[in-house]
C-alpha cells in the first residue's frame, strides 16, 4: 500500500508540491491582504499589492528549491530566472489587482471572497508560466 502511494507521489511529485506550496502562497496572499485591508485600513489596490509582494517572495524560494528543484550554475542564469519569475508574477499580480478593483471597488462584492476567487486563476496561470517558461529544464 505504502509502495503504491510512494510511486504515485514520485510520478506526480512536482504537481503535488506545487499545490502544497501554491496553497501556502495563496494563504500568505489572502492573510496578508486581509491584514492590510482590515487591520491597517489600506485600500484594495494597496493591500493587494503588499500581499502580492510578500507571496511572490515566498513563492520564488519554494518553487525554485522544492517544486522545480531549479539549479542555476551562474549568477546570470539566476538573474534571468528571477527576472522571468518576477515578470510572470507581475503579470498575474496585475490581473489580481484588476479583478479585486473591479469586483470589490466597483461591483462591491465581498473582498475576502473575491481574493480567494482571484487566487484560483492566479495559481493556475502561475503554474503554467513556471512550468513552461521560468523553471524549464532546458535552461539548466
């Protein structure tokens, strides 16, 4: 039984770890936003931006080390990987801000609920970007 579970884990290791760390990144994003918006009374765009920054720092470290096990042998490769990561995350971060602004500030939906909905789209796109462009095995 354990052997079958272990083989399944090894087969889907990357996706499983991405879901775990993506879930933790999402949790950091939602909690950070909630604290910014409801404790520090930041507006939607400011709170979403701070939450984005904190979650992107966490996501880069965990994706590089644990999920995609990216090894960069030169500073130039590391810089390229980091810039690619930040650029893709900036794109999904802008999408997150737009979704939050439109749904919360314009349409007056619940902010925490919309943060969760927005993060579903962000996590999916971030995986695709990470897999295809950032931590591609071709770069090593």
